C-alpha cells in the first residue's frame, strides 16, 4: 500500500539483475557556423529551455572581446571564488536594417564516431548519433517605431534531444512565449536483464526458472544466455508563458508547463527480512507519467513599495500504479511495490517590500501550501500466507498535508554607522493523513513488510502500524546590531 505524498518518481536507485560492460568512445564533430546580418550578443540567454549537451556555444570565439567587460589593470578573464574561469565578455554586434531589423544564426555540422559508442555516459543528455547536426538556429526581428519583436530558435533538429522556442510581443507591453525540449537519459546500453516484460507493471522469469524455487547457479546460467538491453528515460517538456503589462507598475504573468516522462529506470525489490542473500531482487520499474504545472502572478513595483502575489499548482499523473515481479531466488514466489501515486500541490505566496523612514526597509514573505493524494491503496502483500492482512481499513490514501510559512524582517539605519535588524519566522505543518493499518474483519493491527514479515506485535511498541503525522508549529525571533 502507499499512503505517502510524492511529487514525482525519483530517478534510478538500484540496478536490475544485469551486467554492465564498459566501452570507450571517441566522437569527431565538425561544425560550420554561419551568421546572417550579425551574430547575437548572447545565444545562451536567448532561451530558457533545457538544452542538449551538444548545444554549447562554439561560435563565441568568433566574436571580439569587449574591453568594457574587463578592468584596466587586468585584461584576462577573472576567476570565481572556487577557481572557475568566467567567460570572456563578447562585443554585441548591431542589428541589420533601419525600421525593421533582422539578425539570424545557423550552427550546423556533421557527427561521426570512431570506436565503440555504447557507453551510457557518452549518450547522457545528448544524441550523439552519426549524421547531420543542426546544433542551433535563431532568427530575431524587431520594428523600431512600434517596439514589436519576434524570436524563433531551436537546435538538435530531428534528434532525441531537440529543442525549440518562439516568442513575440511588444517591449514594455506584452510577450507570448512557447518552448519545447526533449532529453534522453541513457542509464545503460549493455544491461543484461533477467526479467521479461521490461517497461510494464509485471516482470516474469524466463523458462526454465520457477518463481521462488531457484538457486544462484540457475540464475547465473539464465543470465549467461540473456542479451543486452538499453535502459533509458525520455523527458519531453512543453511550456507557454504570457506576460502582460497592465500598468507601468503592474505586471500579470501566467505560465503552463507539461512534462512527460517515459522509459524504464533501475528499481529494487526486497522479499522478506533479514536482508540476506536471496532476499533482494534487482528490478526495472516502468516510467510513464505526466506533470502539469500552472502558475499565475501579479507583480507591483514602485519606488517605495514592491509586492508579488502568486498562485502555483502542480498535478502529477502516473500511468503505472505498481510493479510486480517474480522472485528469481528461493522464498516467496513474487513481490509487489507501489509506485509514486497521483498527487497534486497548490500554493499561494505573497512577497512585500516597503521602504520606511530612517533609511529602513521592511520585507515579509507568506506562503500557504496544500499537498494531497487520494490514490487507491494496494493490499500490503500479495503473499497468500498472510491472510490476516489482505483487507484494508480504507480503500484510498486520503492523505493531505497543509503548510504555512510567515517570515518578516525589518532593517533600521538610525545612524550611518549603525544598523539594526529584527526578524520573525513562523512555520506550521499539519499532516492530516491519519491512516491505521488494521484489518476491520479480524481486528489485527500491523502490516506485512516486503511481502514476507509482519511488522507489528504487541511487544514491539516501536513498530509502525500507521502513518506518522509529523505535525508541528515553530516560532523564531532574532535580532542583530551592526
């Protein structure tokens, strides 16, 4: 059963029953960058989409260094406090045209491999397959007399890591932006997976293996005849954003994002305790989920007052509810684990900044959040030996958590050399899950852990038999003088 709250399933935990062989790859890429009517001042800043690792700005070296970004006593690049070199500041090139101005960029080349290319890290967040690569393209236009503008761009066209974006609007009044990007994360290319049905909710053993009646020798013999399998997760994200200037001091912002995940991810499955040899099966969990995110905000900015009011919602939809696998070792014949449940989050936030006399400033932040999931619960075990735990006290999770955060700070400057600061913080968490693991027919408390152990007895009072609420209130006051 699953009565906990999740945002979305996390990435790989434990590899499945597989063997991974390392590979050495070399990649040769030739690129040709063509700029029509001027190159862009900052290509990377033109889009906020998550891009392929191949979309780096190889054309930056074609532009001259802008001396205004350097100091008079040091004409080389600076380093960050951790020692990383900052990039050279490049000269922004002018637009081409008078009333209607245009600038464009195409960056393309050819990818050719020499050697093995099956190493998973070689394909991590990038499609490095052989062939023509349109790494990046961008077209911008603007009209000077009306302040209208547009922008179209993208990269890795036709590949699994392609991305696109577009925007049109009028400076200072409104903008409409849309984007799409996809990324593939290859966990491994040469995995040897014992199970059949990878990518589904049911993993079965090949003949002649019998669920729960196999020795380590039998399992190794079956693995030796198993071919290689690629395990990967694909993520596709679509986003739309609207910005509207209602007033010179007031802006409305609305945003919608859809994130789709598919593929397979290494998972784990334990059958019985203690966790000795033969009780742990390495499995593969299916990945097929959608996450919808909405937000709407009002922003106000004046000389002495700044305010922000925002609503955000996130709805997670998992097409797979559980994973069932046949035990490749000795013991119970099969096990089952619940996957991340469907859930939703709603949040309202408010920020306020106010200038006060005596060169003082007051700021406050308020956030209210509600997280909820009402997924249908699974019986704690599919092991037929535990008949007292096959009936649940309720059929759905009915889990809800409310949170409230209030944080304020005031900074006073009565004298130029004196600064006073006082802060207040209040946080509240109300967990209204209240699930009790009890069979309403027999009155038996407790639940079966990992399909092979009853995790409750009257003598073991510390063992859980329900969800721990973890509700709390916290207050904090602080002050300082500088």
